[in-house]
């Protein structure tokens, strides 16, 4: 297998070598004080990455879908109303999960490339009785970013809990859990958090933990029950041990290293880097002449770009880009699946990666006969990258 290629999909991403090395260390007993130190530090640092002081972190073996499942299963009881703001594939998944837990689900669906309408959401909320509002920070099927702060304000105004799917956003897009009053921010390890797939991560506000404690019925998901995990998370944070189900020890080593790297960069620097690199990459895609899925520039994600294939070219472009040494992802939104492709740009991403990817896309397009000014994409990106000191 060729090892020297760039993995530019929206997760898993190219991981930092130190993070990967951490995974190969000897597996400790999950009941050892040495492991408690590592896990405890990771839990504390997760709170810092989410910019919350009192949020309760949960780190559980599983993928992002488990984190979505846990948020809904723990905070919504059968018959309760949930307002799902859906921008595409993953918003729809949240609605499916809520239905599975017998919630009464109302969906505010965005047209492809737009954000779900907050005006429409408010009309529903005015009718009252919503336990929770959910939104996808960046819907990975469109590359559209939602104004999470505004969703938080809306939820608070109407006394609902806010549940935000940050899987394609966390540690890349700006997010401030306490300041924005978000109740649950959930994510997975394999994207901008920078850890191989296998961890579901959630940070839950004290208000939401209170709502959990007031439940009248048992959580309909045994493995994901907050009540079973809470003593475990509290124990590790106190540098003690406790058992409910075996933690993914080596992935937690990797999480510990990655969170330390993230905090060493600093959250503000990290947000700024993602914003700048996205701006450069997206300017490059515009300059090549490809239309992006987000309908407005202001709603483009900082972690992901979705662009339509030009006329006469289809998914064969992916193979041609791969032949140039960069792996990008196919379309995902069921309505436009074969009409566009996706490029993830988050985590360890450097300016060099942005230029390499644009260069590969240009050469691949040229090989398929697309006519454009060669180098235009790279140049547009450089114009932005060179502006910064
Ligand atoms: N939500 C979003 C926004 C995602 O991008 C993904 C994964 N691409 C998920 C949820 C589901 O995560 P996982 O594939 O890790 O279960």
C-alpha cells in the first residue's frame, strides 16, 4: 500500500504521528492509577477544548452515531417533542434517532446548500412543549455551517435543551459551550479532534444533567445511559478508577496526546487557522470555476468543502485526484450524491496541504479535459495564505 498520500476526507483525517505513536504504547489495565491519570487529564482537557467549566464530559467507545444516540436517549423521553434542524444527511439521522426513541419529532429541513430556517424553527417553538432542539454544526453532506450560538439562544428562550452534533466541527469551527449556553455538544474522535475512529465524545451542561436526573422513565439504551457512565467519568477525573464497560484504553492515550496538542495551539489560534485555511481552499475552488454546495459564502464550513463536478465530469474525478496523491470523498446527500465531491480540511492541516490538494484537483480536472486557467486555484489560495504574517 502506498503510504505517502494526503487523506482529505471529512474524517478520518491524517493523524499526527505522535498521536498514532501513543496508540501503540503498551495497554495498561483500565483499573490502574497510571491509566486514571491519563484518562482524568483527557476528561479535564476535553472541557477546555469545548470552552466549558462545568460541563460533564463523557468519553465512550463508539463512533459519532453513538454520541448522537446517547444525547437523545438520555434527554428525551417517549412522547416528548423534539425539534430537529436538518441541513441534510446527518440532521435526518438525528430525526431518525429521536423517532426510534419514540419522541414526537418536528423537522425543519433546509433546502440543499442552505441552513435550516430559524424563523420557521421559532414558529414551532412558539407552540410550546419542546423538550429539545437539535442541530448539526456542520452537516457533512453539504458543507454548510449553522449559527450554533443563535440555536442556543432560541433553545433558551423557549426552555428547550440544545443538542448540537459537532462531529464535523469540534476543534475546528468556533464553539464556546458556556458562552453560547449549549446543553450537549457531541462529537467523534476521527475528525478535527485528531484521534483515530472509535471514540464517542459528549460534554453535557449541568442543566441537561439535571433534566436527565428528573426523568420519569428509564433510558431506553443500556450501554449509553449517562447514569451508568457518570460514576466512571467522575472517578477517572478524580484520578480513581471505576468500571461500567471497558474503555478503549489505547484510543484514550491518543485522545490525551491530541487534546494536549490542541490546547498547546490554543483554541483561538485553532479556530483562526481553520478559518484561514478554509478561506484559502474555498477561494481556490471558486477560482478553478467549481460551484460550491453552500449557497452563500458566509455559511461555508471551515472544516469541509463540498463542490459540484463541472459539466461533463462525474465521480471519475475522485479516482483522478487519487492518482495525484490526494484522497477526497464522494457525495453523500442522497439528492445530489453523484453530482458533487467533498474535501475535508481540519485537524493537522497545513497551508501546504491546501496547496497540494488544489494542485491535485487541478491536474485531475485537466486530465479529464476540463478547460480552465491552470494554476488559478493554487494562486487564489496563495493570495490568501501570503497575506498572513
Ligand atoms: N454527524 C456528522 C455531522 C458526521 O459527519 C458524522 C460522520 N461523518 C456523524 C454524525 C456520524 O459519525 P460516525 O460515522 O462516527 O458514526
